[in-house]
């Protein structure tokens, strides 16, 4: 196969190297293009632009493949352990028993947040969106941990990563309790990662929440399935902010903001609102699908479609199995699961969705699972952020250590006025 591409512009030929990844995907390396030709490339939405080389996560959107450090995500389905996967993403291989114990102990020891940080929550109105609090408080961690401004060695990096992964649970739970006017519950050192989070969410000073194994496994798996997804919107944001050498906390706080949007992590909230609207009789599944196909309505079938997956989203397949498993063990069957199944059935036999390769994505079933666990809708995207954190940290580290890393600074094609003179239109108004 050829290892250069030739671009011809105005009769002049430019030779551009082709580079190939370990799974055979190929890219035209345009790093020298502008210097050689004066040309840039234009790709709004970056659908054809590789922003980096990365060894963390592999996606084949055509075949519905997602692997973390080479391991297919389906292999985490039995005995899911989020902390183990977090380590895998950040450090490149599965932890051995000693590494796992050390990291778990670090997570336990650092779960609490500074008492004065706790008071910050009181400054937010009760109606504050939890994602706004999450982002603000992750950023505030920079103020409380000046020792982690520079992460020059592995031990310091591990310390910062552990604090972030551990404290994000505490911050998330406190944000929830702030909006519901409940007292903050301290982390319990006897509990593992997921049960400890649910304890901080749902225990009362007079009654301990007890996490059953099915719920523990479901949430572990859900967090794992959200843990990384290569250069998506929020991860690219973390990398972009980190490229200016902003610290890890500031970069991940920016990632939370990017995740918040309804076309990204916020879609899980929209999915549940959609299912609920159908359930409460506002619309039938058929009417909703019809509306989603009507371009003038601006309505989309939430939880459907993906920029990269064009056959199926493997995370949605695992989550559908998980939703069935979790709910089949309960007496109170969730009608929203039946509505989700019906919507999927209608859409997958409709040429509008089939022709555009629109399939359920990770958000389609995650809301049903979170609802079964008792997580309120306004916390759904927060849970996504807790899951995505190890991925953001791993990607931040990879970039920080890359010899090729430069500050991210895209260019543009300017379409505004050509040079024009200054002619004030203020008339007799005073100067400002
Ligand atoms: N419902 C109806 N039509 C859709 C949907 C949908 N959910 N998704 C895409 N389309 C249509 C578009 O209208 C467009 O149609 P056209 O070619 O006739 O103009 C075509 O499919 C392609 O859509 P784009 O918006 O160009 O696809 P893009 O790759 O830019 O967007 C996205 C992907 C944002 C995920 C989109 O499919 C969408 O909005 N889905 C619903 C929101 C959602 O579920 N987001 C979560 C994504 S997963 C994640 O972030 C974790």
C-alpha cells in the first residue's frame, strides 16, 4: 500500500505522508501542509480530523467494536469492577493485586472533601443544576490541592488521579443532597467504590443505605461502559484545555461542562423525559417517531444515532442486557423499559433510521437502569461524568506526556468583512 498521498493544487503537487494505526486505520498527515502550500483543511465538527495519536481506546464504528487498551468492553460484563478498569485506562494494563490494593486504599483514604469545601455547597441555590455544581467543585479542588498543580512523576499523578476519582463521588452526592435539602453523609471507609457512593447518596443519619449485589454490579458496569470513548466532545475538551498546561482538575472541570450538553452526556436526561412523556400519555411511541422524522419539528429520537457508530453501539447492547437482568429480578416492572423497547422496534424497522444508520446509543438504556437504582433524573449526567473521569484523566496524561503535544489551536477560514474604515455611528453620544 502507498505511504504517501499526493495533493495537486494549481498544478503544484504536494506529497503528504500516510500514517497507519495498529488496527490498520489510515490518515493523511497534514502537519506540514500549510508550511508547504499555504493551505489549511476545513472540517467543521471534526468528522474527518484526527486530533492525536492515542493508545487508550479503540472504536470501530462500522463493526460496533469498543476496546479499552485492547480489551473488548463486553468482557467486563461479568463481575464488573470500575476501579480495576479505571486503572487499566490510566496506566495501560490491568492492575495486579498489590497495585489494586494500593489504589483502592488511596481511594478510601481520600474520599472526604475539605470541610471548608463542604460549605461551598451552601452558596449554591437549592435549584442549582448538579452538573454546574460538579464542574465548579472539581475546579475548586485546584484551590485545595496546590501540590497537584504539576504532575511530573508517576506517584504524584497517581495521587492526583485517586483524589479526583474518589472525591468526585463525594461532590456528586453532596450536590444531590444540597438540592434535596438533606444532611451530608461522610464516606464510609468500610465500603467499596460504588456502595460508598450510594451510601453518601441515600443513607440518612438515622438509617444506613444497604446496597444489594445486583445494584452494585449494575452501577459498576454502567460506569465502566462510560469510562472512555476516545476523542468525543468532552474528552477533546479535556485535552484542549490540558494542552495549555492547565492542571488536571481545571481540565476535567471543563470536560464536565462539555458533557452537560443534550447532544452529548445530557442525552440520557432527554431520553428519560421522552420515555416519560410517552408514558404519561402525551404521545404514543408511533407519534414520537413520526415527530422525530419531521425536520421542521427539531425533535430527535433521543438516545438514537452516533457520530462514530454506524451499525450498533456495543455499549447499548450490554446495557439493554443489564436493564433486562436488573428489572427481571424485581416485582415492579418498569413500564419505561417496555416503551424503550417499542421505540427501538419502530425505529429499527423504519427506513428513515435504517438509511441514516441511526441505532440506540449508550444513553438509550442507561436512564432505565439509573431509575431502577433510584438515581433521580437530574443526576443522570453526573453519573456519566463519574464514569468518564478515568478516561479524561488517562487522555490528559497521555497528552501531557506526548513529545508531539502542542497547544491546541485550530485555524479558520475567515468569511467576514474585508478591511473597512472606522466611521462612528454614535453621533453626539459621549465617548465611553
Ligand atoms: N433522531 C432523528 N434524526 C436524527 C437523529 C435522531 N436521534 N440523529 C441523527 N438524525 C438525522 C439528522 O437529522 C440527519 O438527517 P439528514 O441527513 O436528513 O439531515 C442525519 O440523521 C445525520 O445526523 P447528524 O446530526 O448529521 O449526525 P451527527 O453525527 O452530527 O450527530 C448525534 C450525532 C449528535 C449523536 C445525533 O445522532 C443526535 O442528535 N442524536 C440524539 C442525541 C443523542 O442521543 N446524543 C447522545 C450521543 S452518545 C453520547 O454522546 C454519549
